[in-house]
C-alpha cells in the first residue's frame, strides 16, 4: 500500500488531494509526491509514463521552493509554493 511506501521512506504525509484517477500528497518538509494516471502528464512525471505506480517526487524549477498546497482536477494538478508561485501539470 502507499502508506507502507511512505513509511518505508520515512516520509510524513500532512496533506493529500485526489483527482480523477491520480493523487498527490505533501510531506511535512513540503515535498510533493504524485501517483496514478499520468495520461496527460498530470503527475508531472514526464509524458512517456502513462501511469505512475510508485509515488513520484515532483521536481520544481527551484529546489529551494516548498510546496504549500496542491489541488487536483480530472486531468491536471496545481501546486502552490511558499513563493506564491503556481505550477500546473497535465491537461490545463
């Protein structure tokens, strides 16, 4: 299960959001992980992977930015950072 995966990686999940067929979580250190359907790139895992089985860490342009909030739609993901930047992935 995903809970076991996060526990094995010593990741404390503080927030979760679910879209049509994908999910995203934010950890206590403000990293974002996505998994599930990636047909339209909504998991921000690259376009070559249509389904993300294991949680994938979303890499932002700046490693110093922290994800504060996440919201998912049917085919897209929105991430808000501590610098008030909004990033999107998928069919948006």
